[in-house]
C-alpha cells in the first residue's frame, strides 16, 4: 500500500490529474491541499490531510476509488467524494487519515 502525504500534493496545486472514469479519462485540477487537525499518537503513519479537486464536467461522478495519474507524481488510486458544485463544475474531496 502506498502512503501518500500532504507534502507530495502541496507542490502540485493547480495541476491537472487525469482520472479514469468508465474507460475514459477526465481532468481533475488540484485546488486545495491542507492539513487536518489531529492528536499525535504512537504508530501514526502520516498526519491527516484533505485534498480538493475541481472537474468541469456537467455530470457529477459518484464517490468511489478512481485511478488517478499526474505526470510528476505517477499513478495511484484515490477515493473521491463529490462535495459541492460551483459555476466551474464539481468539487471532489479526498481525505487521508
């Protein structure tokens, strides 16, 4: 299992991540990467964090694990949840804890 960290994503704000959706690829732009509050404890693998991505499609994609690829970060699976809609499309969140 790959343990992704906040610092790996923070350097990629406003970059496009391609997501495989039903045999097609859709662009998701990373619009926010922030730490989440937590209590330090023994055995903590990583500090929790949240990512927000924007997709400009008029169709909302369901929450599930998607294969995501970025030219500099490579390919990995990520669980995305649609959380909002704005004038530019839908916002999806990934939470790591």
